[in-house]
């Protein structure tokens, strides 16, 4: 369903939503804000979010004495980056600095990788702790609220820095949600004993 929403949103971004994109194509931020905005932007960078996810994955693996959380995370992160790369290349939207929101122009702006990372990576932190660590419901709600807050922060930051069109950022959130929901669905459907072993067991089975 989320992927169908993404497809419909993309069609709107190619037409009716262009006026919204141009409206949010803001003037450069005040020089005094730039350093702070660059710090905020790092919350969506792999160098920051992936180590946090790695620590959470290690905690889940040790608690369950299973490699399964690591396999789930590896497949999800790989799938997201591959999907975003394919969409960026196929749709080819240029950056806001070009002042042209057209698609198929050879750019790499749509969808935003930063916002998709926010939803998937920090969403996986909440998912792993709720499914494999049995934390309290209150903490799970706090974690999901943090994902929403980080997503909003990333959208505002990228818009203010003029690094993405508005539609790029929303599309990134949708794609991150697609991969996160698919990951949770597959993880729930596959028997818990599958992927308990590490790389050596997998290689032995092959």
C-alpha cells in the first residue's frame, strides 16, 4: 500500500506538486545558521545512524543468542540503498540549486536518501528493541515518537539548506516506510529458527 502511495505521490510530484516544490525552494539560510544545520543534517547520514543501529543489533543478537537480528538489519539496509539508488537513477531529478524541478534530467535528488535512512534505520532500532529485546511499551512509543521527530527535523533541515525539493523528502520518508514495513512483515512470516546461525553456518548450508 505504501509503495502505491509512493507511485501516486511521484506522479503528483511530476505535475501538480511542482508549484509546492518551487514555493519551498527557499533562499539560502543566514550564515550563522549553516554550521548548526550541518550538524542536524548528520542525523540522516550513514556514518551517524548506522553505528547506532549496529549497537542495537548487537544488543538484540546477544539477548536472543541468535544472528537473526543481524541478518534482518543487513537485508533491510541493503534493500533500501539499492532501491533508492535505482529510483534516483531512473527518475533523474535535479537538485534545487538548478531551479528546475523537472524529472529525467540526469539528477540524483529523488527520493531523498537522508529521509529514507531516518525512517528505516531509526525505525529498525525501535523495531528490534520491541521484537527482540522485549522492552516496555512506553519505551517503544517514545522510540517511535523519536523517529517521527527526527524525520520532521530532517525535512526542515534539508529544505532550509536547499539540498532537496519538498517532494524528494516526502518520497524518501515513503520509501523508508515501504522497506521498514516489508522487513517487519517478512521477519514475522519467516519461522524464528531460520537464520539463527552466523555466516559460517550459512556457508556450510550452501
